[in-house]
């Protein structure tokens, strides 16, 4: 139960931070498959698109298939990437 409470606190802080740094954002590309946090953003009215489980370490160029994102997030995947530099360098958005 404590883990669930801590997760909800983390989600609340993440959403609060996001609203402060991107107050006008409407379309988010969230790297990684659909998850609880991306669902919370969608419930708040954001247009959230998730990647589909592609191996972004091996094929970072697949991100070119995702267009129109104002902001790209990786809240649930970044720490799992072996070498995120190439992926981060080739993101299809400027934020």
C-alpha cells in the first residue's frame, strides 16, 4: 500500500512540474508503451501518443514515424535505455 501511495505522490509532482514548464502543451509523445502516468495525462485533456514497444536503443530512427508532438517525455522508459544519447539527439520535437 505504501508503494502505491508513493507512486501517486510521484505522479502528482510530475504532472504539477509538467504544467509549470509546459503550460500550453496539448500534444505529448511519451516514449514507451501506454502506462498509468500517460493515462493520467490523457485524463487531464492532453493528447498523448505512446510509442509501441519498439527497441529505441537499436532503432532510434523509428521516432521519425511519430509526428506533431510538441513535447516528448520518457518518464517511464529513460532509465531502461542502454545508451540514450543517440535517441535523445534524434528526437522529433524541440522540447
